[in-house]
């Protein structure tokens, strides 16, 4: 649910195709008290054994920057990119 002062974020993550990577990414949001509003995962045609995960979420800029930093530290996350909404 979007609250006052929240901004919409769309994140594109390149991740390794390993068991549990989706759960670990979702836990980063849950620990910060944020919901994932939309989620799309598809195979990466450019790199074998990887997927592109697109996450849309609402949040305050400071908290979302912390979430982005934490996602980048996960072992199976190759790259996190914030896209224009």
C-alpha cells in the first residue's frame, strides 16, 4: 500500500538460477516492512543459468536505498538496477 511520501520503485535484478534466490530477495523487503507490489521473473537470454527479476515496490527513498544495497549484497544477485517508473 502506498503511503504519503512514498515513491514507486522498479528494480531489475540479474540473479543466478539457484534454489531460494527469490525467497531471499523477498525477505529483504519483508525485514524492512515493505511489500512487493509486482514481480516478474524470466530467463535471461544473454547469460545462461541466470534470470532477470523485475520488482515493483513503494517506499521512502532512504529505506528503498537500503533495500537496494542489501539486495546487491546477496550471493546470488549479480546486479541490481533501478529503472525509471
